């Protein structure tokens, strides 16, 4: 028997340990997705709670240990004064009074970090109690496992948290423990002295299967997500309007890119219609000078008049293979677009009224003479769409011209070191310029960077736009992605520039009669976009598309196998504009500084800016957790309530000493406990079954007495009423236990 | 309840001869105590005769055996009057039916005329020979055996006649271990010779009276009626259980309760006995056979469907 006891306590310890490990997975992401700091302290506190629950059954001892350690952690984090000194207690009461008042007035935001941490620790306490109950008492492990998986999956999908490792850990821990808890449950009914041998014959296959499945799962090939990022879709479907405190702008094309960042709202008003052979990208201009906040031009614009509409410059060299097409562009709204949009490979541009065009070859800007008076004039473009040979791009071995180096490698001195370190890390192992560019291009979509136009931060004073996106927020739109790629490439001494324009738009519903392969496309403000061009010495400028969810429409092919990689798939999305609201964003930033920052702790030290991202999660998560706990407690209490009611009923029956009512009552509670009598079952058969299932013998004795009462001529009950009464009591205690 | 121990001893005695057949032995004793008769449907050589002999020896009763053959006449069963020239009168020589315990072997081998002589005696408790009616003495217990019906040269008993048997049993072959034990026991001396009487005729009659006076609660009676009437409603049944069947079931249940040393009947008794008491009283429609429903499976199914009483029935 001694062996059995030790086995049980070992297995329950393992169960609890696993519960703790799983709960740890709940705490881990907090550091990333919320502004919670010092997570290790919370983990330690959880561990204390778990261990206390395991070691002692004395409710008071548990209470004292848990509250003392809670106080210690709060003291360590926030309270400078000596523990339990007068000053200390004063601070404590002050904090509590202030925060309770804030809570009372629904001013949740005004709560101090101290109080938030206090509430969070209380939550951990409750959770540890709850988990202890689930695992140890109710022996229900599965529900929590499922909840953990759901939690991780949701976080992985909707936040920057990368749940891959967490999933694997959770899988291994939970399945091992599910196996073990199943075994413990089975063994509850079996009274054998060979449990210890069985343990290994049971756990070995469990262990092998779980490890095998894990390894298989890790190394087997996986499909890429069919739907890379559902967040924008869900938000647009739900009609969600961002409540970020940052400047909100309308999507569209703007000329001033010196201060990037901030949120956008959708704007699907049309900008121009285009007849083209494909939903190609429409280029407007490039920019070369990164300031740490946005893009500017390093030199003044220098417009030249076009002769006969011939452009005289190209973004790529003569060696690149091209296909000739025509396109027609018709601007829709007045003043929407003061610039000419054009496809890659443009040769010649003409307008119907023979108006003059001017161009700046350095930045690729084209303007029409008539843009002042008649903006809605349509123009036709002849262009040779380039197809880049990947082999040639890889073989580009020449040196960059000095002018290109000088202009397109500029980076601000203030650029943090870790940006270039990250660039080196990403391109580690890549030899060619093309492969490096591609590594960076695909880095974002595979590393948890989220495309969204709402709640996008503006870098603060002294903060770098790229650095903030790469390391802090990981949330943004095309400007964030494209700028980050250009900056990282430049950090690797690869000339690159930032390009603005529009994506191809959608095919219009009503198509006019057009030659084969041509379609009419509608391009709206939502299609405003920015991307990257990388310089290759022999090829010229090659477009790249780092933004998650977008696909580069440019044609790349491998010379050996002919034409590859012609993806026409596009998601309509949006772009930026930010002439507006500059002041308001500054006001916001000032507010942030005014906001009282109570303590040195990071816990809950949210300023307005961060609340837009993390603070909401923090609070929604906390509220959900509390609701879940309440629901569980109510559910548990419900059973207790029912039991209490049943017992009360029994007390009444006891007074009346009626065997029939008592027996019928017994049948009732047995049925409620999942052991109903089937129709044709005689009382004896039923009693035997109940005794077998509950491991009792009272039911049969009671049934014999009841049979006598029911079927005998003159029942001889009175004499051993007391004994029968005892039997009933024992049976009911057994059932309700 | 005075004879409780004797019942145990009788069973013990018979089990010395019949190994592994407690159920059939108990049921036979139930039929005997309930003043009924048993029909054994079985192949030859499984120990029917041995059981009846052991039973009659334990009860110190007169044992008679009739081997039914196709040429057996009613008078071979009942007896015949013979002219005594010395005294110039007809004297009645009683037939084997006048025994206390009668084994009617292979009853379906004889002609219906002879069969009905036996069945009439079982029902009326008297025989009529040459215009004279002679009563049979109690105790009177007939154990009739028949080969499974499908054999050649048999006269199956009419369904109406089957009703006169309290229960129909089937022994079947013993299992291997029991058969081995049987060989061991009969190796030197047959155990039947060692059996000694436990009670006498007088005591047996008293026991039968006691069984008859056992209390059956209305709740249980209603359960029986419900069960029997359910057999008449079943779509598989052409002819359901007769009221005689209800009475038989109650009688048998009393005897079974008596053997269990209980002075009242509980539904468990009914559930246990119903397949043996009711099966042969049900005539199924031909469709039933196609659907694999047999008489005993039908009874078992009905038992599962009707509700066993849980509360006491209120009188009045």
C-alpha cells in the first residue's frame, strides 16, 4: 500500500507541475503583447501559490503564505519604505484609497501600477486555486489544455507574439499529462499492488508516441497560411474604427513623407482608371533621403520638358528583357492626383490635347503642363514591361557607380545599431545581392510582423521610425515595411530607394470593348502604396515588395526554365498620407509626458501611445479571465447548491422516517449522479450495479429492506429502523461525496 | 418456512448426481413444490432419468417411468381391468400413471391418443378406465421429456396441451469440467445409490401447502398481469399467454420464493422464472422466425420493456 500512496502523490505532483508549466505559457506572452514588466516575479508568485496548495491542506496556512508573498512582491516592486514601517503602511493605505476611488468612478485608466500589479497578483492567486481544484480535485485536465491551445493560437494570430515554441511545449506537456491523468483515473478503480509496474508499461508508449508526434510535427513540411493575416478582414467586416490616440489620416497619395507613421482610415474614392494588360504597379516617384522619421529628397527637383513625349530615362538597363504594351490612364477626381502615374518601362507619354509633359529623371517624377487647369485629362503611355532574369541578378558582379553609392546608401547617424545587426542576421548565409534582398523582403511575413493601418505608432522624439517598427511595435503598413527594407539594405551597403505609387486596383465591373489581354482597372485611394527598388550594377533598379500580404507583380524568371514567378495575385490595400494632424500628434506626445508615471516599475506604466496597442489587451484579457473564474466558481457552487438542497430534502425525510420516500429520494439522487435505473431493471439488479460502481454494499442492504416493505404482507421494519436509517445516511453520504 | 433446510438438502442430494445443473434442478423442484409438471425438451442421455430418480429418492416417493413408443396404448398408461375367473370379477390393475413421480419419456413418440390420456390425467388428477373414474393420489409430479420437435416419426404435442406443463426446460450438455467430474464420480459406484431420503410424502404435501399460502403483494400481481398482457399485444405473437399462464407464473414464483427462504414474492422471482414458465405458452407468427425472434427472446424483451414497480400500490 505504501507504494501506491507514494505513486499517487508523485503523479499528483507531476500533474500540478504540468499545470504550472501550462499556466506559465499564459504568462509568457504578457511581456510582448502588453506593457507588463517583471514577468518573472509573477511567475515566481504563481509557483509559490502552486507549491503551497500542493503542500498544505490547511486553508489558513495557505492564505497566510500566499498573502505574505504577495506583499513581499509588491514591496520589492513599489514600496521604498522599510517593510511594515509607519511610512510603508501610510503609502499602502494611500495607494489603496486613491485606487479604490478611481475604480469607484470607473476611471480605470487612473489606477496606478501598484494597484494594477496588486490586482494581477490576486488574479494569479485565484487562477492557481482554480487550477489546483481542476487538476487535483476534479481531475479535469483536458479543459485547461484546450483553453491553453486556444489562447496561444489567438495570440499568435492576432498579436505579435510568436506562439510556435509555446505550442510545441504545450503539446508535449499536456499530452504526457493527459496520458498520466488517464492512467490515474483508471487505477482509481483498480486495487492492485502492481501499479508501479503498470505505470511504465503505460507511460512508455505515451512518452514514445508524444515525442514521435512532436518530432514529426516539427520536421514535417507545412503549408503556408492560406490567409496570411485575417485581422484587417475581420476589422473591416466588424466595421471596426480604430480608437488609437495617434494621428488618424485618410488613405491616399501624399507628397510629404518626412514624417511617417500614424493610423489611417479606409478611403475607396477612385483616383484614376487605367487600361492596362495586367494589374501592374503604378509608379509615381522615388525618394532617396531617410531622416529617421520619413523620406525626403536629397536634391532639388529639376524638371525637363519632354520632346515628343519621349521620356529619355529608364529605371533599368538595356540588357533587361522587355515586352511592349500600351496603357491609358484617366484621372477621376479633381486635385486627387497632381502627378502622372506610369508603369515600369515607360518610353513615351502623350495626352489627347497634345499637352506638354515635364519630368525629373532623378526621382522619376512626371508632371503635365495642364495639371494646373485640367487635371482630368487622360494620357496614353507606351511601355516595355521588364522581365528580370534571376540568374543575371545573381550574377551581377560589377561595382556600384560612385554617384549611386553616394545618393542611395545614406543613413542617418541616429540609426540604432541593432537595425544593421538585424540586417546582418537576416542575410546571414546569403551571398548575392539578390538573395540578400529577397531574404529581407520575405523576413517580415514569416516573423510575426502584422499589416494593419490602425493603431500604428508615430515615432517619438529621438526614436527611429524603422527601429520602432522592427523591434517595438511590429505593426504597420506598407511605409513601415518598405522603409525598413530600404534601411536594412543600405545598412548592408546595398543601394536601395523608396518608391511611391499605386497598386493595380481592381478590374472594373463594366468592361468597355478592349483588345485581348487588356482590362479596365479602377484604382482608389486605398491602392496607394510604397515599395522598394534595389540597385543592381548591370540591371538597374529592380522592384521588391516587402509588405505582408502584397505580391510583387514584376516578372522574374529563371533563364534555364523560362518564365516563372508570374503571380498576378494581389490584395487591395491602402497607403498613407500625412499632411494633416501634425500638431495634434505633438499635443498627444506632450500629454504623454504630463501623464503621471508613478513608479519605476514597468508594470502598467502605460502611456497613451502604448495603450493603443498593449493596454487594451491587458484589460480585455484581465476582464475575460475574471469572468471565466466567476463562471467556474458559480458552476461549482451550483453543484454544491443542488447537493445542499438534496441534503435538506433528506433531512426532512429523515424526520418522517418513511422508507418509501427515502428510497425514491435515493433513486433520484442516483439518477442525478448519472446512474439511472433502466426500465426493466429490478431493484436488486440495480442495487448490485450501484454497489459495484460506487464500491459500496449499503445499497443492496437497503434494497432488501425496501423489498420487504414493498412486497411482504406484514413488514417487520420497525425493529431495525435505526440500522436502516444509518444505511441510508451512509449511502447518501457516499453518493454526494 | 420450517422446511427451508430440507429444500437445501434435497438440492444437495440431486446435485450429487446431476453435476453443473443447479438451475434445472432448482426449477424442477420449483415445479414440484408448485404442484405443476415439467416438460424437458432434450436429446437422450443427458441425465433426465437420473435427476427424476434422485428427486424421488430424496422425497421418499414412488417413482414410475413410462417409455412412450408409437404402439403404446392409453391403457398402458392408465391401467387395465382384468377378469379374475376365481372370484368372477374384473380387477383393476393400475398403470404407471399412479406413481407419485412419473417420468414420461419421449412423449412425442407416441400417438396423440395416448398422449392425451397422460395429459388428461395431469390436468384432472384422475383417470377413467372402463367407465370407472379413479383419482390419483397427491403428490403427483410428471416430468415429460421430448426430443427436439424436428425429428422423424414424432407426434408434436398440440400447443393447447403444452399449456398444461408449468414450465418447459432444456438441460443441454454439461461443460467439459462437469463432464469430467461426472466420470470421476461414476467410476466405481453410482452416486444414485448413496442418496438417502430427506423427507417423506407427508412432509412434501405440507411443503406444497406452505408454498400455496405464501403472500403475493398486489404490486407483484399487477406486474405479472402487465407482463402477460404484454405478450398478447406483441406484433410477433399469434396467440399470447393464457390466464392459466398468469396463475402458473404466480404459483411458480411462490415456490421459488419458498426455496429462497422468503415468505413473499418479489419481482426478481418473476423476472427469473418468466422465460421458463411463459415461453412455451406463446405461439409466434411465422414472420417472427424470419426476424430471429424466438419465444424466449420475446419474453426477455418484454421483461426489459415493462417497468418494475418501485412504489407500493395503494389499496382501494
